[in-house]
C-alpha cells in the first residue's frame, strides 16, 4: 500500500508544482515506484514542469469519468525509472473532480506504487480539499513572506481537521515544512522572514529549505525536474529534502548566505 | 463547497461581533415613549425602517411582560425590528418573542449591587458566572481560520495560536505559547474572566465584550507574558 503525500500551500505561485516534480523524481531515483498526480484541473502545469506535455492523451478527469483506464492516462517518465505522472485536464474545472472518483483513482494508484504525490492547486476549495483529503503525509510549501506563511497556517488547520485521517480519528497527517525561494541575503536585510520566524509561527518540522535560484526557472523552462540538475543549489536542496523525508539525517545547507568574491575578500 | 453529502457540513456556528442599536427605555409608559419616538421617526422618514433593536430598561425602569409586549408591537408597527432585550428575565422576553442579551456593555458599571433594577430581580453576578464546566484543553496549534470555544468553562491551550485563529471561553483563557490570534474570555459576560498568555502578540483581546485591538496594545507589552483583565470598564493588560 502506497503512502499518499500531498504537496500543498494555500497560496499560489510558491512552488508546489516544482516541489511535486522534484520530490516525485527524487523518490523514484531512490528506487520507489512513484506517481505524481496533478490536481490542478483547468490549470495543468505539472506536465510542463516534467517535460511530458506532448505525451498527454488522457487525463485524470477522463479516468474519473470512465473514458479511459488508468494505464492509458499514466505517462512514464523517460529519464527516471519508476516515475509516472497523471496529468490534470486542461479543458475542465475543479468541479469535474468527484469525491468517489478521486478516491477510486488514488486507491488504484496506491496498489501499484510506493508513493502517490498529489500536486494540490492553490486555494482551499474543492480541488485543494480533494488533493489533501486522502493524504498520509503533507509537504506544506511556504515562501518567506507573511501572506504565504499565513496561508500555510490555514492549510495546516485544514490538514488537521478536513482530511480522512482527521475525520476518522486516525493518526494525524504528518506535516512537513518546505520553505522555497529562500534568500539568506534578503533575510539579513530584513526583507524576508527568517527561518526561525517561519518555524516558530508554523511550529512544524522543517523538511527542507530551497534557495531562491535561477536554476528553478531554467529547469521549468526545460521541462526537467530541478532535482535532476545536480550541480545547482536548488537541485541539491531538493536532493537533501528527499533524503530527509526517507529518514536520512542531512544538514540544512542553504540557510546562510553564500559569500561572493567581494564578500569573501572584504569580510573574510 | 461540500466535497460530498456525507462529509460536507451543512452549516457553521460562528461568534461574531456586531453593532446593534440599543433602545434605552427611560420611562415605563409606552404611550409617552411612542409620542417622542414618532416625532424622531418623522425627522428621518424611512431611515429607521427594519433597524434591529435591543431593548434595554434604563435605571429605575422595570419592565413587565405586558409592557414589553405593547412596546414590541408598537415598534414593529413603526417598521422597527426589536430582536432582543437586555436585563430582563427570559420568560418576559420570550413572551414578547425576544431573545435575552446578558452582557450588554454600557452605562451599568455602577457595581453597587443594586438588584430589583431589572425586572428579573436576579443578581447580575449570578447570571454572569460561568457554570462549573471542566476546562477545555487544546494541545495542538490553533491555526489561522480555526475557532475554539470552551463553553461553560476555561480554555487552556498548550500550543501556539496563529494570527487569524479565534479562542473563546465563558471563563478564563490560558495560552502556553504565543498568542497571535484573537482571544475572547468571558463571552457570556463574566467580567472576572481573564486571559493569560506566555507571549502576547494578539490581534485582539476581549473580556466580557470589552476589547482591544493589537494597535491599542502597548508596544512594551508585546512579545512578553501578560495577563488581561477587566478593571471596571477598562481592559487592563499587565506584564507577568
């Protein structure tokens, strides 16, 4: 039986899809059969980030409506063995997702995979609710700014009350904090919330910090999960994050500012 | 939007602050009152139509059921909408089809223990003290958008309370963590209720309906342990 992991945030544009793609690819590289499911019906992006947009034939909504079977809709990643994606529909909206439909698709995926990663849409409405409802674990993606932190806080409240585990009184959804677009230099200048502030406000375990990096944009444009760009800071940050999720202890490498040449010369 | 019929909630109960117009009754004679009221209504025709009203007997005015019914009928005839009465007994109010408000603020701070001022003759303190309910304990963080109400007793939170969260208790509120959201103690009118917190960064604190917003909280008290209580009509915040 697979573990279902939702990648969620409340706020849009903080890096949910980037994180879903990198996290899914990382789990698959570690040898786990992984599927990433795009819940953002109507605003399909995951296929672009993962570089398989030309191979989408059937989608999540087709499967729910019985117009295609799961194997027809799943797209196998060509670079990483054991990684698949289930794309969202671009022509429909969130109302096309039914509770029973999502449940049956996730159950079917859970039987044939080790991890099912649900890429949640922004917001706290139907799409986001369904993405988190069946989750065992949650990656809460947050940017170091107040509105993102507050929205994440709201989502954490929903995770502890509006999920299957909460409603059935089971062990609560395990919550992990992922801070993205972190710029240590701007924290130093007081332009961004610090890691301590974010962790203090949200009071959940920190799984990873991904630095603000041009590598993320480049990787998205190229359709490559950023974790596969192993020379980049963001790629390494996601690699650490996946290793920590799988139980390895790794130091947080990107909390402090990397000094440039001038910084090194003048500040020692 | 409900996800499905089974798990979707059909309603929510929420505590909200609202401003209501209070009609303070300074005479026990409805006829006398209506003459003056008609003159006022004539000055602004239509302005008061459908206005929800709370009826509150003034000092030395006691209301009986018949009077209240006459008043309510007369007010409804004039297009006003009495919804509740303050400081009257439930039987009298419900006979007139009104709810009862117990914790109406305002000029009743003369705590000289006058009874018999209101028709009920019930000592105010007795009506206001919370029942001896067990305290409600919350050990998980209270997140933005969540609301916790300890009915009939105290609320103890051993975790942080986020901005945008709301705590309410009929009794005291204790927060052993940072209080960033709202905390309303004594919501049924217990003026002796207090709020204790380990670090005060609240958006709003209130005791028995007397509230203070974060910008009205002294900057020197922020981020430190504090106790909030009512001193007369004034909400006091003390460092702990």
